[in-house]
């Protein structure tokens, strides 16, 4: 799995492009205006990080570290998580 941060103009949004065995995913965490809390969603994407379908394949409300998001959606093992460049709080470096 390869994770690349996507720069965004919104300071309330953190985005990543994930390549998981040749399948690309757009991972977005925002502060949602409708409930004023964090929301993380994953959408299918192309290799440039463009969303190809806006039907989310994963969604959770409230704070969730990227490590937990990757574990929950991509079903990664501890060994696979160790290969990712994550800080002590489970966020992508």
C-alpha cells in the first residue's frame, strides 16, 4: 500500500491518495458543517487522485486516525501498518 497526501485549499480537509494493490482510493477527512464533527470517507479514484464515483465505500463520523481508517477499510495486518509512514498518533507523515 502506498499513501500520498493530496494538498487542498481547505484547512478543514485532509486528503490522501491510496494505492492498494493497483486499486486507487481517495481518502478524505473533513469537519462536516451539518454536524460540526469529523467525518472520514473513502471513494474510488484514478491514479491521479480524481474521484471516479462519489458513492462512498467507507464512512465514519467522529475522530478516527488514518491508521484506524486504513485498518478498518483495507483490513491491514499489523505488519502492513508498520510499513506505512505514520506518526505516533496514527497519522500519515
